[in-house]
C-alpha cells in the first residue's frame, strides 16, 4: 500500500504560464513607451530633493537695501511664471507675455514675482542668457539655479539699474530660458 502525499509545488498549465509572460511583456512595453514619451520632461528638471521644501520660500522676505543710492525714479514690475505645456514656458510682465522692460540708468527697480505654474522656477537679470550665473546687477535675482520658487510661492527683489545696456530676464532653472522664459531688460 502506497501513500501519496500532496506535492508542495504549485503547478500550472502551459497556457496560464504563457498568459502570465504575455501580461508581463505588455506592462514592460507600456512602461517603455511612457519613458520614451516623457524622457525630455524627466531629464530637463532637477530632482525634487534639490528643490526647496514646499512652504519655504528661498526669496528674500524683505527687499534688500541697494548699496548705490537711486538717482532716478522708483519703478515696480509684477512678473509671473507660466506654463502652457512642460516645454512651452513664458513670463507675464504686468499682464503682457515676455514684454521688454525698459528703465533708465539710476532707477530703483522693484520686481515682484509669483510662480503661477506647476514647476519650480527662479528669476534673474543676466548679461548672458546661456549663463545663469551672469547676474547683471547686485540683488537682481530671486532664487538661483538650485534654489527655486515652488508653485504659488512669491518673491520680491529691489536693486539699482546702474549700468546702461541690454540685459535679459530669465528663469534660472536649467533649460527654462530655452523653453521660452526669457525677455529683454533694457537700461537706457
């Protein structure tokens, strides 16, 4: 008399195994398609561990006192960051898209900026739009290429436009100026 024990190995049929492998391959193909479709978005923006914590603004809470006294008039501009798509970005300057800002030498400039987009952004007036570190005037930035304004955060900066020339206001986050966040800042 033989006693048959039940095998502890769970067995399946070849058709079930084939269906399981097909499901795994389909999931992998969908994941690869999503990765390829959104690769430009994922590689253009910094990881969130490099972004300032939500609710903490990296912008100065009070305008910095300029070292050079203003000899012109006080001018205030309200800017906002916007995104139509993750690759179509722009500023509004007092309601106009990427408008030129024209001031006179010696004017005291105050810039109020709000991040109305969904991505982190930062602001600066630079001499070279390809170099985020070429800030044109002392205190002419809010945040930096590694310190951002998160969505719905605001910042203010005040500085003296003490050098005539043509400059650029840009988003200092890598690649954002190339995606449309750029405008002219002209000092006459």
